[in-house]
């Protein structure tokens, strides 16, 4: 359930799109590069990049498949897709689509990948099954998720700061999410096996994000955390920003765990 002032996933990413691209070189692009090297596309292949955002994995994949291949890059947020179209001008093999990928009609892909996307699906398991079903038999599948504990400390300080800035009671711990039960290497591997993939492998990519004031605030503006600001008025946002940065200082959060798990397998 959304907390007071929060908006849904699509609205959050619509609002975040420009800052999302700015945060890219610090976070999304290195995470996307790990995913692309795990999935390893060949020239001429057909790829579905689900929840593509502004292209952190879709663009390098398009370079790998080359002009004879295809990357269908799908995102539910129009502004994210618009940013991707600008950033990928000249890569004619990359087709950017604004759509809910959990009902995407394409099929027969050599590779289906989704980086930091599947845990946003309202029904994570059904949505992920659908993605797997778009791969050809024997095609590769690669999903990236946050490892347990990654990103959370920043989210907690932000939630406390937003409440403080409104003079409201501190919120409780964040509610459990479906992704929480798969965010360790063993639980992720079991889940992918249960979804019918063979040759499942989960690789851990350790990463930290330096939390300078500039990057720490960009993390809020340019990610799903944007939804926490929801429709707050500008003064409230300014106060929340000051409180958030002061809180990070108080708790000594100078580096944020941004470790990902890349789960790969073969569709039957
Ligand atoms: C954290 S971002 C990751 C974007 C990109 N893969 C990257 O790593 O930079 C998650 C993205 O998932 C998209 N998304 C969430 N639910 C979706 C859905 N049902 N269909 C398509 N895109 C979705 C959001 O709009 C957002 O762009």
C-alpha cells in the first residue's frame, strides 16, 4: 500500500525520467553493463529488454546485436521511453515501445532481459512467467534484482525525513514486498528454477554508491524513490531534502549498498 503522499510506479517514473538519466552514470549504467555481460548477446540476435527505463541495458545490447539484430525495449512510462528514444537515435535496431510489458505480445526472442524491473509488477510471478514465455525454446533469460538490504537504508532515511518535514509521526518500517522473498542468491535461484528455467545461475555483483549530497538527492529524484515525494508541495520537498541529507550525515551513511543479483537461465 502506498504511504501518504506516495504515487504509483508509473507516475513515479514519469516524474523521475530526466533525473533518472542523470543518475545513470553513477548507478543504472554500471548495473546494466553487468547484466549485459552476463546475458552476452550475439550479432543478429532478437532481444526483449523489459522495463528498459532510459536504456542502461537496452543500448549496450543493441550495440552487441548490431544492425542485423533487434532489441524491443519496453517501458510503461512514456517519459522514460521518450528519453530512451533521444539517447538511442542512430541505433535503428533498437525499437522503444511504451507498453505494459506484462502483456507484451512479442515472442521467439533469443534473449529476454529485465534489469531492476520485475519486482515492480503487481503480480511479480505472473509477470515474470509472461516474460519467460516470450523467449524461444532454448533462448536465454536474465533478470537483475537488488540483493537483500541494498538501497533500503536510503529509503528509510527518506521516509523519516518526509514525515519530519511535515511534523508527522515517524513511519513504521516499510511494508514487506514480493521481491523480499527472492532477494538472496539461493532464494532467487530456487524461484527461477520453479518458473521452469534450466541451467539457472545467480551471480552477485557487489557495488556501493558514494552518497555525496548531490548523488544522494539525485537518487531520490531519479529513481522509484521519487514516488515518496508524490504530490508534496515544493516547500515540503525542500524541507524533506534538508532533513534527508542531515539524517544521512547523522547516521554516517556515506556509501550505499547497491549490490545486485543477476539470475540467468534457459527457457524450455
Ligand atoms: C528501476 S527502473 C530500471 C530501468 C532500467 N532497466 C535500468 O536498469 O536502468 C524500473 C523501470 O521499470 C518500469 N516498469 C515498471 N513496471 C513496468 C511494466 N509493467 N511494464 C513496463 N515497464 C515497467 C518503470 O517505468 C521503470 O522505468
